[in-house]
C-alpha cells in the first residue's frame, strides 16, 4: 500500500495533467457508473415487481372463475387444492379468502421485517344474477427481489469499476503517449527557449505521417515554430532598429550642428555635445528651461522672449521656422547662429515636442561682410570698385540736380602700365597700382570719390563743383603727384597718367554717357603725348567710336580672312645670300583700308585677340616657308614675332609644335622673335618655355635690342640664338659716331656670347659695308627689299637668290 501511494504521488508530480485526467475520468466514470447502475437496478427491480404483479393478475384471471365455482359448489377440498396451488407460485407467501358473509380461509404466513405486495380480487358467481361469493387477497414476499437486486448491485459495481479503471488507465496511457509527453517536450522546449537559440525549431518525437502533420499537436508545434520565426524576425528587426536608433543617437550627439529637443511646452529635454561646445551650457543646467531664457542678462532675456514667441507662433502656423539669430554664450559672448525649429509629431500628426537645430555662422557672417566689401571695394587698392563708384556718381548727379551744381568725372589710365607689368612682373604692377591709388586719393577732398574700375583705370567723382576750372586744378594736382619716381623691386620707375574729364550737366546728364565722354577725353590726352589731361569736346567721340569700331571689326577679321602676311628678306651681310624672311602682319579691312600693325596690335594685345591672331600667323608662316622650298629647292627660314601676351598663353608651346607638325617645317627653320621687355620678366614660367622651345630645336631671337630695359645677364641666362639690333641705331651709323660705336659694341658683345647678329633698318649701301666690316652676320631692310605680300615675295625669290 505505501508503495502504491508513493507511485501515485510520483505520478501526480511527474504528470499532473495525466493525473488530473485520470482523476476526472475515474470521478465522472464512477458517477456515470453509479447512475447507470442505479437506473439498471431500478429497472430490474421494477421488472421483478411487474412480474409479481403480472403473476397475481394471472392468478386473478386464471383462478377467479374456478375458485368461484368451487366456492359456489362448496367444494372445500377443491378450493383447498386450488389455493395451495396458488400459494405454491413463486414469491406468494400468504392467501386470505374472505367467504360471505363472515367466514375466511387463510393459507401461508406473512414474514416480518420484509417488503410485501398485495393484490385482491372478488369471486363472483354469474348466473341469472351476479353474487359476490368472497374476496381473495394474495400477499407476495419481495425478499427475493431485493436479494437479487443486492447481488446485481455488487456485480454491476465490481464490473463497472474494473472496466472504468482499466479504460481510464488505457486512456491515460494513450494520452500520455500521444499527448502528454509531447506537451512535456513543448514545456521543456519553452523552458529552455531564449534569444540565443532562436534557430533551433521545436520537433516532437513521433512519426512524420499525414495524420500527425494535421492534428492539433502539429498545429501547436507549427504555431510555436512560427512564433519562434516571428520572434527571431522581431529580434532582428529590433536589433536593426536599435542599431538605427544608436546610429541616429550618435549622429545627433556627434552632429556638427547643435541640437535641442523640447517637450510640447517648450521645456528642454535634450542637448547634444555640440550645443554645449557652442553655448557653454550643459544639459543638467538647462533641463526644463525654455530656450529663450537661458541667459541671465535681462536685456538678452527680453529679446529672447519676443523672438521665441514669434518662433512659436510661426511653427504652429507654418510648421517650421528658419532664421539667423544673434545668440549669447554662457560667458556673455555674442555669436551669429542659424536656427531651424520644427515640431516632432506622432502618428496622429500632433506635436509631441520640438526639434531645434543650430549652426554657428559667425565665420560665414564675417565672410559675408568681406564679400560685401569685395563686391563694393577693390581688393588690391581698397578703393571703391566700379559698381560702388557708379552708385556714388548717380547720388552725386541727383544731389547736383537738387542744388543746381556741377559734377566732375575724371577717367584716369596709367601710361605704359602694361609695359611695366610685363617687364618687372605682376607683383611690381600691383605695388604700382597701390601707390598710384594713394597718390590720387591724396589730391582729393573728403566728399570726392576715387575708384578703381579695373586694370590700371581709375575713376574720380568730384561732386558739388561751382565751376569747370576746379576739375582742371584737381587734374593738375594729380599729374604733379605722379612726377616723383616709383620704387619697384629696388628700381626707380617713372610712371605718368592720362586724365579725361567730363562735366555734368554740360557734357551729359547721364552717368553712362559721362563715363564714355571722360574715357574719350582720356584717349585724347594719351594722343597728346601722355602725362596730360583733356576736357571732353564733342569731336572726341569720333576717336572713341573709331577705336570701338576697330575692335569690333578686328574680332571678325580672322573669320573674314582680312589678315595677310608680308615678308621681308634677311640676307647674309657678307655674301648677300638669302638666309630667311621675317613675317610681318597686315590688316586689309574693306572699310578701314590697309591697317598697319602699330595701330591694331596694341589693341589686339589689350583685348586678348593677339592669341588667336598669333596662332594664325605661326601656321601661315610655316606653310609659306614650305611653299618656298618647293618653288626654289632652298631651305629658307622664317622669323615670326611673338607678343608677350601670346607667349604667356598656357598652350603657346603646343601651338608652335602643331604649326611645325602641320606644315612639315623643321624646327631649326623657325625663329621666334621675342621682345626685350619679355625676357626681363624673370619668372620660372618664362625660363621653362624658352628652354622647352630651345630643346625642340626652334631658334630664338631678341628683337629690337637696346630699345628697352636692357639686362645683359638675361642674354647669358636664356638660350637665345640671335640678337637683332634696332633700326634706330643702324640708320645713323654713318652719321653719328655714338650710334656706330654702340652698334660695334653690340656686335662684339653678341659674338662673345655666341649669338648671331641681325641689323634691322639697312637702307643704304654704305651701311652694308659698315656692318660687313664690323662682322654683323645678317642684314634686313629696304636696301634689300621692302616687306612684300606673299605672291610678290615669291616672285622676288625667283630672281633674287643673291642680293
């Protein structure tokens, strides 16, 4: 018995569900057994009672008539026999026969303490009349019925209990095998389930059949595995979300912009590191405060309240506020800040807080101020630029109209500035412009304006004048200030200026026309010989228009093939043998006629058109040299002049090499003539270009030697091949001893440096004898031939191989 109780306890603790199932099965089975047994016993009991009743009714129907006849016949013996026969029937233990009128006959005995049932019926004789002879009462004993019922009860209870018990055990086993153990596996799986083993699915220990794959356990298993997968997906998504949140959190924390997050009542909840660095306030000290009340300064506090009230209203109406704010740091320092304020909304679109992004734009503000100054002032000289000067001129004109006064407009241009810039370099040119601006400003009163229009051009506005002579007085003072020399790169340089003057309202009442008239007057001053001033006169517009017309026509001259090359021979001084030819550019315009280089070359250099024109000259010259070779069979070199601006073009060397390649001319047959002022620009770029050309085999020549700032050391430093003596020295060698001596010295110096010498401007035979005597290598000039067009030069070649 103790072992059974121990096993029951172990079973209860190990399989509580099976134990409860067994208990419920036994309980309900027992109740059902009791009810069904009671019903069955009651049914059997009623059947036995009914059988006894039927038996009594059988006695009534079977014996009533015979008993009535025996009693009528007073056949006592037969009556006794009949009653004994009835008494011998099962369960009948007592008979009482009442005989009319007052006698009775009793057979059997009635047992005590037992259940009895009685049945009575009358004995009637039917004749002519009906006579009641007596009444028979039959008493039956029910002990047998109850005894049988007790026996059946024990048997039924025993069999039902055993049946219920074994069926319950079987059901529990089936449940344990097919359900409970799998539930235990599910419980163990769930008990060991964690985020670390989401990849391990739940598997039950049972055959993989179609029936098992569709039952409830399979559905629960599938649900658990789907839950596991969803959980794994949720964990993965949560990890991604966490990574995104961490990334966004780090991005906000490490953002180069300051970040404030406020609640819906504008109380600060978060501030990033940049905000602390920018303002000096940390989150602990400002948490719960309004962004506009951080400063302790009363004035700043009031300004902040008004500002943030406007910000709040605009954010509520528009959804965003953006602007520049002059904020204060914790230490009181002011700084400019770019703010963007936007609401943080939930899914329903309601504002749950506010995001405030800030960026320190103090440096940008300073840059804006610098840009504003740069937009109105010249960076180099600090003078007002063209835009500001025109604004001041318009204001001066408006004031003059109100006061009925005069306004003087002066246009200044430095004389030979380009030559200085090319010779001494751009740094020297910048220093010259700065000093020139200072000298011009020193000649003006406070209400006047001096501005730099660009390059070496200056504008002076003289407002509130009473007479025209005041402008000429100022011009004279400016010219006087330019008389002292400028010290540039340790060298004294004399620079003058040309001034053009126009007067409002005499010359024009329009600012643009006043500038044009002053510009025209300035060109008139240059034509006077520079270092002069000129007051505008109507006829000056014609000169200005001519210059504009020439520039406009020259821009189309290349396209319309108006340029042509003239060629002048260069011969050996001693033998007269033709050596090469110099290409000279001419412009044959239909409206202007034949324009000489001294008229359009300076303008071409000024406008930058010299670069494409020079490229065309190079290509055409090389092609001409190749044509001459085909016609004469002789190698005739070609010399081409190169302007400083063309030389400094980044693609100059490439242009030269393309011209040689396209024509087929050998590099040593091309000679580039470079002005003396170019080689004085002692820069690395100049040296590199000259060296690259020399290494390519191209011959280099110094043109017009002696007319510029001669620096003999450069002849030694640069890889020149030829030196050309300017014609101004050659034309008087037979008249002036100084010129003859100078030419001799140049020839000797050039030969000592290994340079060949070409004398320009040879017009007389005596000059050729002098040059030959002094050892000049080559000669060029009208004595041999004037510059000729291409066709005439080719005809000259046919008859003049030797001059």
